[in-house]
């Protein structure tokens, strides 16, 4: 049975959270951190994919008007909107893990499959749609992105639980899907809490892959890495042009 670390991040700072994502992946890759599942949230922000052009994906004027921050992540995928009604999840595994993928699509299928099963347990008719989306009744509730290194892989995604969908549609220039919130699709409705959702996800991971979870925290090494990476995610050169010397 694999033993994994669970991180329930308290930070709501998007710059810090993106830096932590990169730090955890590098630490697992270097065998300085265990396999990890992480839950985190950001204040209002738009996160674009590694290779996207910001002017094609983001309504810059609306972001300024609404105080929405704009960041570029180190993984691919499309632009997403974050606020406190959105729960982000990350799975980071080393090469010896049962979940270490052979392809990007494989890690999407495995990780998103767990999320889909968890949502179904909560009365949500969720389905995985290749390559990296979770849909409910033809509407999107989750998108994901991934990165595979030599000795570790990361898959992270969104979950629209009770997000401000008006803001989402205002700040994204060309949403590719109609979106919905999970509380609008679940039998539990507004009684569905983030705490319950995280609990069900962990139980489903444990059941499917015989994983034992243990609450943990970032190591000193990871915190130092994250601190050094935060400047990257605050950099206009990185966020708008995808250029920064401290690259993953």
C-alpha cells in the first residue's frame, strides 16, 4: 500500500500557490518529498496554459475592472478562472507509484477518473471527456493540465463548486464550453461543502488504488523553492510572454 501526503493549503494567494505547485513537483522528482495530493484555492484570478497567448484568452479590461489577477502556469491546457468557489486539486507522484503515467492522457484518465467517481458518489452525473475535462450534462465543471518529468508527474485541475460564473464568462475572452457549478448539479445542492468534497475524493483514491493518506505539510526545502519561484509568477514577462530564466 502506497502512503501519500495530503496538503490542505491555507494560502489563497495565486502567485504563492503556483510557486508551490512547481516546488512540490520538483521535490517529488528529486525524491525529497513523498507522493502528494494537494487541495488549494485562489482569490479571483485567471490562470492561462503554458503556451497560450494572453491577448487571445483573457479580457484584460475586465480583469482590471474586477481586480482579477492574471498568471501563466508551467503546465499546458486552457485558460481557467479561479475564485474561492473553485476547489483546485493536484496529484504529484514519483516513478514507482501505481499512478505514474506512460502518457499525459493516461494521467488525465486516472486522476480525473477518481474525481468523476467522487462526484457520482455525491449524486452528480459526471463524465470524463478526453483529453482533460469533466462534464456534467454537457457542461464543464473541471479542466486539468499535467506535466511529466523524468522521475515524477503532476496532474492538477479545477472543480467549479460554487464559483462566480458571471465573472468567469466576463474575464475569459473565448470560453470553449458552457460551464456549471457542482452545487447546481448535486443532490446535496448548497449543503455540499468543500470539506465533504475533499473527504470523498480522498476516500475514492484510497479505495481505487489502495493508498493510505497522511496529513502533511511542506518541507523546508519545498518552502524555499516556492519562495524562489514566486517572483516568476509575479513577473509580467512570464505571465504575458512566457519568458523567465527560472524555468521548470
